[in-house]
C-alpha cells in the first residue's frame, strides 16, 4: 500500500495516485459500478422503449452503454496522450441529453440521433482543446453552483428509487410501501453506520456492503427478478453503425447546445473531485477530462451508445468514502467492459431493486451538494454580489426541478434546454458572473478569486 503525503485540507484516505491493496481495490471498484450502473443503462432503456426497439436491439444498446462507459472511465484514469484527465472520473451515459435525444428519435430515427451526437461532440472537444481560452467561464463560483445543483436535483431521484419507483409516484401502486422504505432504510443505515463508526475496508467500501446486504435481503423477500439474466447471452461483440448514421442540421444544433451544458457539469465534477484532495484542479486535468468526454461521446455514437459524461453520484462516493484513487476507477472501468462483453453479468447487475439503490444513492447525491458547497466555502469570497448570484442560480434551478410545468408553454427545444435545473441554474450563474459588476478588490483579490488560483496552472 502506497499513500502520498496529503495537504492539511485533504480528508482522503487514498489520494489520486495511491494504489490500494488489490483486496480493497476490487470491492472499491465494484462499489463505483454499483453506484452508477442503473443510471448508465436507464437512458438506453428509456429510448429503446420509446422508439419501440425489439429485445435484441435493446440488449445491444445496454451492452454498448457498459462498454463505452468502461473504456471512457479507463481513459479518464489512464489518459491516451491529451485525452483523459488522469483523475478518478467515472463515466456513464448522460441524462442531460435524454429529452433532446427522445425528441429527435420521435421526429426522425436513431440514425439521426447518432449523427447529431457525433457532430455535436466536436463542441466539447473544441472547448477542451482550447480550455485556456474558456476557463474564465468556469470560475469556482460557477463550478460550485453547478455541483451543488447536480446534487440537489438528483436527491428527488434517490428518494424515488428508495420508495420503489425511479419513475416517480405514478409509476407503481407500491410507491413508498413499507417494504420498499424498510429495505431502503436498511441500506441507508448500514452504509451510514459502516462509514461513520468503522475503519478500514468496512468504512471505505461502506456503500458496497450496504448494497450487498440490501440485495441479499431483497432476494429473500422475493423482490429480485432474475428473468433478464436468463434471457441474456454469454458473449456479445460490438457492431459499429448497427443503426446507421444520418445528419440533420436542427438535430445537430440542439445536441450541440447540450454538449455545452455538459461541459460545465464536467468542469464542476472534476473540480469537486480534485478539491477533495486539498488542491485545485490543474488546467491539464480539466482539459483532458473535457477531451475524454467529447472524444468518447463521438466514438459512442459510432458504436451505438449515447453521449457519455462524468457521473455525479461517483463524485459523491469519493467525498463520502475518502477514496480518490484513479486506479480504483480503472478497475471499475474494467468491470463495466466485462459487463458489456458478457451480457449475463451485466444483466445480473441490472436486477438491483430500486429501493436498494435508493438507500445508497440518496446519501451520495447529498454528498455531491456538499462537494459543491465545499468549493464555494474554500474558493469563493461570499460578498453580496456572489451570494446573490448563488441565490438566483439555485432558485431558478430548483424552480424548474420542482415545477417542470413552468416551461410547458415554450417551444420543445427551449423546454429541453431550460427544463433541466442544472442547465438553467448553471447558465444563470455563468451569465450573471459575467455581467454583474464586481465588488472592489479585497486584499488584492477580486470577489471571485481566492487565495489560490481558480484553476491552478500546470507545473
């Protein structure tokens, strides 16, 4: 076991370059997979159901979602040249694109969806390639707002999972049944107790053990359906351009706009992860992370997967467990690739009941919020100007989250873009930070600067 010296502000147990013993690293990697697996496959499942794909094509979309997320996570941990941030960023299919992709698929075809995703990925690649010229758009004030909103807007999803229906109260008559809430509470309490009252592997893998105990309990309660495992094959290989590819200007424009928003999310997530280690993200880390997002999303379109991005729940997992090792994320990426090539294994993971996942992710989503709060606390001077920007951005973001009907009378494209709390709140914070006059400097620093650089330069 090798552990590097950590800054005093760091609370991590394993830093980015640390290599936990294999006996710890494997369950820690699987813990990352369990935290994001259903979110990763939800988008392809929803799109497949909406467009009426046959079972074989649906399984293929899920398979590609696993493989692309695994490769993308590996590249984030172990970069290929400038592509990858060399940080513990867990990648997966992005929910931010779902509404836009559904609209395109309904109006045209999956071929147009993949064409728009391929061309639109150039937006994120461009931002990453010239990040030095764009980083003024992503100061700690904006990054902190985006990360806080990611956590706040996801908490409802965690609660819905805990109540037994990721689709919300209308999805099932058993929503919030005592059995569902009891199972979620069991996972929640086991995870919390192990994390706060134990040490060693029980603490750092507390989410894994909480989900494991909850899953075993669910099996005994008859809540696990193994039918998907029986139906899945043993080996499956990628099939590039299985659905074809086509290019429509309006679809490309809509998807490109979402890539801009996802870039903000990626910068915020990388900033939050590195902040946990007691320092600021370097330009090369952010640049590489953005390039990996864009390049892998473009490759995903060719292989029949939807755009990828960094997963917020895994940022929360790092904050909760103190394990920031990129090598652990590398192991998690390997698991995902195996799940993709061996559909039976991937299908087994998807049998996790909603309450089991909800009991764990509710904590993780809340930890994302605290990661954003930590960025604000450490790196932003809370002047009247900055607190006002935070207040307005959070109010607008949560407003459309709680009441999505607010955008119902706008065109579909506007609904898709501004119906997301992270998008509306993040853009609001970005624009306000650019146009609201800055306060007078304090001790030589502006009101959005800190005692350290916003994003530290490379050595």
